[in-house]
C-alpha cells in the first residue's frame, strides 16, 4: 500500500509532500542522488529481482539512478533526516 503525506526536513526545516510505497501496478522508488521519488511499473521493478541496489530507471530531475533501496531526501538540501507528519492519503 502506498501513502502520501507532509514531512519536514530536520536539517533545513523545509516542509514538503512525500509519496512512498506502492500499489497494484506501480512502486515509488527514489533517486540515489537527489532523492526524488518516481513511480515505476511493477514489471520494471521485477527486473531488479528485489535487489535493493538494482537500478530500475533514471531520474527525470538529475539523471541519477532510481534504485529500489534508495531513501527519499529533502528536495532543498538533500538531507536524509526527514520527520514524518503522518499519512494524509493511503492508496493501492
């Protein structure tokens, strides 16, 4: 199940919306450089055989690698220190 909600960066205080997880047809994966999340079809994700280091695409923002195991980052400072504010939306 996927979820979307507000998060706050602990490093710079920037507040933004973040989507994580997946549904029946897509999975949100993150760029290992800038942390941007993108939805990929499950057939693309399966190409990685579940390996967290598997590259499943290229980031549309910076050209970095979309990886199954990459973590979301703050879009302003790229910090990994994010404070969840709760799920505003759950989806399948």
